[in-house]
């Protein structure tokens, strides 16, 4: 039988489903920091076998959302200032590389999508709709990541983003609730229109540095608890 006629197994799809359900529950705070995760209980809750749940748990551990000590515990990881800062440093570097690579590759269709997505982001920010605002912000940056054409960057950013979203969901009003990010998107689009790759990358880095400073202040002031 030719290889290309074989059907894909279903387990990866179930593993993905388990991963996304658990990831979103952790990011939104539905599963609290320190909460124990027993694969048999999670499997029963999701209506899955234990194997795809274990695979999902392994991915969550790699992304830093879950921590485990074999034979002792598996639990939702705390929201740790040091880990968040390290995560942001990598995201800042990768985003700058992606932005610089994307500029000469962005099409007029991409530019139109960026403008539309930023308008959508602004609408949801003004309505204080955290879920839709963050989805729009993700969509905005995904256009840039796709244009950059680097699958390694895309894969690592996807792995690291949930850690940032844990913070944004808790303190959206302090970090994304105003006009600053909307204006940053508009300034970035202007750099894209000018074909200014270096300027766009520098603008991106400045924004990430500012976001990192705001998050650090929230930790220091105890507005953002180390335990989430």
C-alpha cells in the first residue's frame, strides 16, 4: 500500500484537543496555580483515554504552564516573576526578528488585514472584551509571523505565548486596556508601509520592553501575585 494512501491516526487530534482545553483553562485562571492535575481525572472529564491526556500534559510542562515531579505530583505552575521575565525576553527577541523578516514580504492583502484586525482589536478593547481583544491582538501578530516565513520562530512563539496570556488575562486593563497598544499597532503598520524593516523591529522591541516593565511593576507592587 502506498504511503500517501495511509490514513492519519486520531490520537494526535485528541492530544491537541486535550492540550488546548487545558491550556485555555490555565491561561484564563479556571485552573488555579498549584491545582493538582491527575491524568485519570482529566481524561474522565474530557471524555478521553489517558494516553492523549499524558501527551497534552507533556506539552504543557514544556510550555511552563504545568510542573511535575515524577511519582509525586503534576500541578498547574505558579505565575512566577522570574519565569515571566525570561519568557518575555525570548518573545521580544523573536518578535523583532519576525517583524524585520516580514516587512519586505508583506502583501497589500496582508496590510489590509493588519488594518482591519487592529480596528477589531480597538473595538473589543473599548468594550472591555478580554477574550476577543486578545484574539484580535494574536491575529494581528500572526499575520506578521506568517509573512516572516520562519516556522521555527512561529513554533517557539506559539509555545511561549500562553505564559504571557496568563498575565494579560489577569491584568488586561493595566496592560492592554488603553489606547497604547492600538497606537503601537498603527505605528507598526506605518513602518511596514514605509518598508522600514529596522525601524519596525526597533519599534517592536521598544513595545516589548515597555510591556515587560509594566508587568514587572505589577509583580513588585503585589498587584500580580506570584501565585497567580
